[in-house]
């Protein structure tokens, strides 16, 4: 019976991975929303699918690839062009986020770990939203992207430190964090030096006609090595996967076909499995009572309020109120990272199953509403930029 159930689950997941993006395109919502809802439908609602060891393994790999591709979003050229000013403002924005999140956690009467949950944003939604609105290259677009990147990275770092402190023997395990960053820095310098001396060999990694797919092999090797080292040091793999992608982004500005290949099999296969598995394991009963729904509503309000506080610092960059309101709306979108942080919090005992369910509902709501609000609020770009964006 268990084998038959696993087979049915795999069939449903395969069909969903193919069909849901097409449906999402027609109704103009992110595919992730439908993938989670589909998992809830076939899992806790209809009980025709269940999570298995194979599905969990594929979902785990999808999660790691999602964090790897998030690291790919680091735009080194942007940081070099802008200098330290935007980074300082971005850090002030993150400090405002933490302060507002702390207040929200006290009002909601939750564990302080909720600060990390509310501090997250979604680079995976920010980037395509900026591009579709034609503002990715404008100052407001670049400041929003910087704020999202800082929020994602610093939240991951904070969650890693909390997980180490909560794991026992924190004194020794805390040494693993700077040790891990030393290893990352050494790998970064080594790859950069090797790429400098052997540009032809490294350039071949990104060739479209690489029949042995050495670029994908090298990327996955770096990912698995970092995750393995992080595991040995007692560090969350989410940070390791993010930094693996970040190293590739830092060393190789132009990655040619590698980006398309990795995004293809990740977003086309592995990452949807992760989100469908989240839906299948969703505890529907824990969030359907009145108290849970009220808490979810308060959480949604807190999520938008926190990012509004963060976006207000953009006045220091000379942006108008309408642009700041648009930034607050887009930065309020939470997707993959908030689900990952919620799972870590539940595993560590800081977040209840009911609260994790509310956080997943929060992700669904903000993922649907926030990009739409952003498009309504963001001032229209110049005609040439808008046309160029729409053509792309």
C-alpha cells in the first residue's frame, strides 16, 4: 500500500510540475503559490498524496538549488558602481526591519525567533518584478534589490547563529561560523586566482556546447562541498548553499549558458518539488480554527508594516513617497526564504506547527498581493526604458 501511495504521489507531482506553471501564467500568479496550494489539495485535503523518503530527498535538493540560485542574484557590478552610500542606507534599512520585527513579535506575543521570520524578503520575486516594471536599472530598482539582498543574506546569517546557539555546546560550535567563512574566503580567492591564470579553461565551463556539462558539475561540486563542510561544523546548509552561489556570482560576472541550464532543471523540476512537498506536509487543521486565522491576519499586517519601516530609510537616497511606498510593497513579498526559516524555527522548537502554517499562508498572500501593489505604485519609467523592458 505504501509503495502504491508513493507511486501515486510521484505521478501527481510530475503532472503538477508540468501543468501548474501554465495555469499560473494564465491567472497571473507566481507558480510557487499554485505549487503549495496543489500540495495542500492532494495532501491534507484529499489525502491522495503523502511525503515519502524519495520525495523528501528531491525536495531537499530542490531547496539547496533554490538557495544556490538566490546567491547567483548577487550583482557585483552594481555594488562597485554605487559605492558605499547605498550599502550604508541598506544596512540602516535592515536595522529598521529588525527593530520593527521585534516590536511586532512582542505585539503578537511570539518567540523572538519571529524577528528573523519577519525580516525575510524574496529576491526571487523582487528581481522579476523589477524587470517586468522596467525599473531594474533605475536608482529605485537598484536600491530595492540591494535591500532585498542584504535582508536575505543577513537573515540567513542570523538564523545560522541562532541555530548554533540553540544546538548546545555553543561555545565551540560558534567557532565554526568564522571558520566556515575562512574556508569560503580561501575557496573564493583560490577560484579567482585560478580563473585569472586559466581563463580559457574556466570559460569552457559556461560554453553552450559543453557536452560533458562541466559547468554544472563544478557548480554542484562546490554546492555539495560547502553543504558537507557546513554540516561538519554544525552550520545550517541554507547559508552554505547561498554562499556557494554567491562565490560563482562574485568570480564569474558572465556565466553564459550555465545560468540557463541550472535554472532550467532547478526551476523546472527540483524547486517545484520542494514547494509541493511543503504543501503536502502542511498541517491544515492547525490553521483553520478561528484563533489561527486571526493570528494569520495579524501576521500579514505585521509583514507589511515591518517592510514599510525598512523602506522609509530610502528617503535618504532622495526617493519620493510613491517610490518608497512601492518599495515597501515589493519588499513585503515573502516566498522561499520565509518558508525555509519557518521550517528551521519549527525544528528548533521556536515556532509551533500552527504558526508555521500561518507563515506559509503569509507567503501565499504576500506573494500574490505585493507584486501587484508594486506595479500600481511604482512611478512609470521613461518611455524608452519601459519599451526595452517589455520587449525583453
